[in-house]
C-alpha cells in the first residue's frame, strides 16, 4: 500500500509560482504512474499532469501545458508539480495520485489534497 501526503499549496498572485510536493511511503516500487489532479468548486476533478514510471512519458492538460511540470525524485519518494505563470483559473484543491500495480489489478491512491489559491 501507498500513503501520499501533499504540501506546498497556498495563496499566490497571478503570474506567480508554486511547487507542490507529494511524499509517498509504502510499497512505492509498485507504482506505475503518478499524477496531479485538481478540483475547483462546482467542477469535476480533472487531470492536471501524469507521469509514467514505466517509460517516463508525461501528459498535461491543455490548460497547463507550458506552465506546469511534473517531476519525480526517486531517492526521496517524492513527486513534484512545478506551477509557473499561475492564473486565477488554477485555483483549486490539488490532489496527488499514484497508481499501483499488484498482480493483475491496479489501485488508485490519493493524498488529502492541498489548496492552491491564485488571486488576480
């Protein structure tokens, strides 16, 4: 099993930057992908960025391409989301996600979320 703890959220002005961190503990060797999702009030939870541990590929939502970067530090068992040129539309609760492969099954694990608020 995997436990995920997010940190790094906060209040920032438009155009500013934040770096979110997701510290993972447990059976991290079984993780096949990590991702960041966000949910704004009244909206569905949406994928922001995902990174595969298998081939290193990354995928970003169109709304954040060129501004956000997902990365991983395997030595620290930590996944990051670097957010630059933040916009008020980025305001949301951001959730760290890990997909773990166990046998023939895949399991989703989620952090508790961290609030990001971007003021205009």
